[in-house]
């Protein structure tokens, strides 16, 4: 129960973090729609300019996963009376790279299925999937990866994918099924090698775990601010890392940051400072961030390390 509660809290943190990273595109779409509805007259020159801009955007699309790739339909899970088949792949314009999967529930219990964890090209990444499958039935579902998360991680080609699927009781939320690692590959060039950008300031390097903080922050037009952490887990255990006692310019603030990294993998995760929090604390510019990091074994919940306070001077 303790682990289920902790998992729920951390999952919420990751969801809010993903929402923060993806918020730009959503708000930008909303503003574009509002702007279009307000415009009633457009001159011929404005129309031509708009068409040229649109054409430029279309011809320079370099969204992660935009390579023209596909995959062969294949069974990736056949375990404990649950069969999962990956059917096809597409790069969805709004959701990002998406895999269509079919889930066959041959158990005697209803299952709510989700992606417990995912890894692409050796990098841990959040995969989104939710599907209810009644006992003895099949259901189609989409497993998608947010383009903003892929960009932060430097993933441009969807090549080698690993997923662990979880099935839980839709009423009690107790875990009823946990798959082994489901590994499959697309038709991406087999010779392509994923580049891992581990540049930045090392804030922890011990016990087989390395944490690097990127030296620059990213700020969007709405004032939300992000700073990316790179975590390398060379241990044999799945670990969870999150921040504590965070202050900005000496003022305590609660950012969104949590990173769950499988054994032998790496992860890129951003620490997000909401614009509303910065405004509430009258912070107009982030000059210094102070924080500590707490890390524990995700399975046993045993402590691994808890750093002393770390002070970082921000470079823009």
C-alpha cells in the first residue's frame, strides 16, 4: 500500500511535468485558434505571407519520430493469459509517435492496462497508454510518446523500443498483471546510433549513479521555466530520484521533478517552475537554484542517497 501511494504521487508529478513541457504547444494552438476567429479581414499581401510561412514550416518539419518508418505486426507479450500485439506505427501530428497495439485478455478478470515504463534507444521515456479490457475480450489501444519529451531526450528516430505493460483491477487498482520487457524495433536504419548528451554540471556521481544538471534554462513566452537533468543508472536496480528543499534566489518554491530510471538506462527529465509560482513569489529572473536530491530503490524502497544542499548559478 505504501508503494502504491508513493507511485501515485510520483506518477502525478510526472504527469504534471509532462503537461508543463507540452504546455507550450497546447496554449499556442489555443491562441492560434482565437486569433483566427478574431480576424475578419486579411489583405492579399498578408495572405501570401501566411502561405509562405506555412509552407516553410511544413518543409522544415523535424519533429522527433518524423522519419518515414514502419514496423511489422508482431506479438510482443504472451504471458499469463495476456497477449499484446503491436499492429502499426504513425507519427501523430498532435500526440507524437504512436504505436497501435491490440490487447487480448484471456484471464478471468477485467483489466485496466497501462504502460508501466518505456525505454527508447536506451533512454527512459514516459509512454502513455490506457485501455480497459474485459475478461475474455480484446481491445485496441494507442501507445504514444510526447514529442516534447523526445526532444528533451534528443530522440529523433524511433528505433528500439522496450515497454513493460501493467494490468490492474479497475475497481481496487491492485496490480494483477505485470509483463516482462516487451522489446521490438521499427524499420529505422539499423546502423543509426542514439547520441547521449551528458554535458553539463555533475551534481552527483557515486554508487553507480550519475546526475548532471544542464547549464542553461529554457523559458517559454508564458514564463514557465525548465531546467533539464540527465540521470545515468549503472546499478542493477530501478531507481527513483526527486528534488527536495528547492529555493530560487533564496525563496522556497515547489517545482515539478521526479525521475524513475530502470537498471542500466539513462533518463532526461526537466525540473519545471510554473510561471504562476514565480509570479506569486515575485521572481522575475532565476539567478540561483538551491536544492537537494533524494534517491531510493524503486522496488525495495531502501534509501540510496540523500545529497547535501546543492547550489547552482543559472546561465541563460
